[in-house]
């Protein structure tokens, strides 16, 4: 047995002539690479050195540093000044006083090369180049070592100089072969241009960027869409109605690759899909998610009734949001508001015979777990009922409301915001709307100047989020009937264009609420404010008063004065109903969320 000594280990090392794939897999303790071929080992300690690291000289001089570099353990965890990688362990050539280190393999890297991508001049290895665009990976990174031609301003990252001659990716059935020629091309995988090296599949006639070979063939449950999307090189094989990318809204070229959901006519550019997908925190827990979503009903059926051939209707349920059973009803009378969404009830609902608790049938049927495409943590959110809740998305305050809560952070949003689509519809327009992060123009709903918008550019139609999420029907104490959202007025006579509530002028092209029975029209802002979803008759306690306060809205001309601001309580107020106690305050005067509302509106530019 031939034994050798090396300064990096306290025991003698045994020479192994050929450490091949059949041998136990081991990593070199010098460079961290997998050991293959001749090596030296201490089997007792699990210590290995490949032949190159064992024979490395103890000291070298390098043109990038003025002092000698000594071979030693990288105890300071210094990054290599050439490849910029920090080994978790191992040997480096180092100048400790200057904290300058180079890997053993990088010391041998030539400082001057001839490269087939740039045949005019040699490329010189340089450190700390500013904002270099690598002509192979097409990425711009500052202060990285690179091979550079100063005359042509042509550069290549060190890691990109020697690309693999052949690469097999999951995106295609055949391996791709390196094509060195520096010719312009359009990548068949992503549809964008390239003008340096490429990879080709000769049998299929495909040419792609190196990075595109590693694209995922299938993105499972793409958050923005909710379904899986698949990469395809031939989009024409599907019957796609709209060729617009659902993220950037630009045209998708059917001659090149993209991602699509053929069942939903959903198409996105490959680069748009990858960039959007990277924003999310994706949790690879399909079994856990499937279990959570398998039994996803928020209620248990106690009784049900079957009428003819129609599906059975649950007539009595136990819902997770309420301690008592809820009874199904079609008897729509009086003013009832849903405790789940706080909208006026005008369709079938469930109610509690013991409490003032109501749920729209549609709200009762909401799943107890669901995803939100706008939330970074892509885990199912949990349906909960909250008694005091400010939704940060729509900036409305609720004193009873369903929300969907993230179990990984404190984020929660109201159900109306959770159900908002990335391509929403609007009853005031016939086409689906697309979100534009930057948009110049006015909102068709209210006339505000827009910074971003949900728009149909073909029709020059655009609205802001607040207008797009307005309820179709509201009940307000200004009229005995429900008010319907109206999308503009045909009557051109100006004497009719005023608000019956504030008696100020009203733009007939802007949306407003109207009672057709009473011919009563009002500004949307006169009936919709940040407290419109506060359910009346709910109670609230404050430190400044010994009794519970009840939410109310006074409808007569001279309501009592607020105990805080001494103004008449015409808006949402909290009133004490104890005998002999006349305490009443504006809700805005005691609202603990007031500062948060103003801050959120300021952030949105509202």
C-alpha cells in the first residue's frame, strides 16, 4: 500500500489508481468536485483529494495580484476572484492580508484566449468589468470577471466561455447540439431574438437559446390562471381564438414556442410565464394540497330536499362560520345583508333561526380552501369569518365578513377581492379587460386620471379597480328600493344630470346608482364609501364608554350630535341603546383603522 502525506490532512493518504463510477461516490476535499480517476484518500476520515489538487504547488504568482498566493484552506470563505463562486470548503490560493483568493482550477485558466464567437481579436481576462452584456447568456452583470475585447466591446462571462457541446432538456424529445456560428436567429422556444451561439435540433429544425433548453415542459397550476400550462413549439395545433399574451397583452407569434392552456384558450409568452412564475413562492406539496382540497365544502348538510329531477338542495346546513344550523330560504323580504360579503340579499339565502345571521346561497357554497393568484405564497388560503377587518386590496372596512387567510403570513383579503380574475369582466363592457401597469387616460366609470387600468384598448375602454369592483346592487337609506349600478345615461338634457342626494351636478357619461321606480339617481361616491360594508345593528365596545355601541345610520334631518366632533351624525355612527344613555359618535371619529385606510389610499394614489 503506497502512502503519501499532504499538508491538508493529519493522516497519510492512500493512492487510488482509478476512482470510477463503480466506486463509492466521493467529493474532493480540495475543490469540491466529484472524484474520478486517480486520487488520494483517507478512508478512516472520508477525506479525498483528486490528483490535480494533491499535486497543486504550494505557492503561485498570478498576474491579477501583486503578492504571492499560498495554497491553504479557505477558512475565510472568500469568493474566487475569477469565477466568483465561494466553495463551502476546500483549498484555494490565497493572499490572506488582502483577502484575495483563487480556486486551484481557476489559477490555471488562461488570461488570453481565442474564441470562435469573436474571431477578429483575442479576448483578455479582466476583473470587475462594469455592466457587461455577455454575448452568450445575454445577461448583464456588473463587476464580474470576463473575457473582453476592448476594441469591439465584446465580452463573455468566464462561466460562459466553454458551453456544453450537447444538452438534453425536458422541453424536447431530442438533445440540442451546440452551434457556434454567430448569426441572428429567433429562438423557437421563447420567440425572442438571439445573435450569438445557439443550440439546434437538426431532425426537428429547431434553434434555441441555451437557457431555453431548461424551460419547464409543464408549469403545474400556473397561479395567474389556476390550471397547468404546457410549453409547445407548435401553437397552431390548438384552436386558439385570441393570440394575445394574457400577461403583457402583446401578440404571441404562433410560429414560435409559448405556454398555453388549450382547454381555456389561454396563451402567454414563454418569458412572460417564467418571469411571472418566479415571483411566487411555490410549495411542492401536491399530496397535502390535494388532501386539503378534496373535502373542500365549508358546510355539512343536515337536511336536503329533492324537487323532481333537479339536484337535491340542502335545506339545513352546519356552516363553519356559525355555531347554529342555517336554514335555506327563498323568502326575500325586508332589508337583509349577507354576513359573508355584506351585500344586500336579493337571491336565495341561508339564515339562522336564533341569530341575526344571513348568508347568500353563493357565499355559503364558497370553498373553505382556495388559492389567490395575487398572493405570493401559493398555498390554499383558509376561509374565515372576521368581526373587524380592513381589506388591504379594496381598502374597505368590515365588521363582519368572510376573508381568505394565509397560514404562512398575516395576509388576508375579502372574498370579493379573492375571486377577482386576472382578466375580469364588466357589465359595462362586452369584452374581457386586461390589466396594464401603466396607462394614460381617464376611467370610464368615474373620470379619474389613471396610473394603471383594466382596459380594452380596442374599444378605448378603461376602468380603475374601485369602479370595476362596485356592487351591481346596493341598499341605502336614501331610497326605499335597491339602487342599481348604471353605466352612463342616454338622456342628454342637462337639467336631469344632478345627484338627488347631494344635489350637485352629475356627469351623464360616468357610472351612477339609480332607482328606476322612483327616478332617483345618485353619485356612486354618495352611496359608496369606505364604510359601506359595515353591517348595521352589529355591536362594538370602546374604552371611553361603559356600554356596547350599536352601528347605525340616521335618516332624519336633524340627527344627534357626535360626542367627539360635535357634528350631526349623518354618516355611519355607533350609538348606545341603553335606557337613559344618549351617547353617539361618528364611526370615523373612533375608527382604529382610520390611519391605515388613509395610508393604503395614499399608496394607491387614490
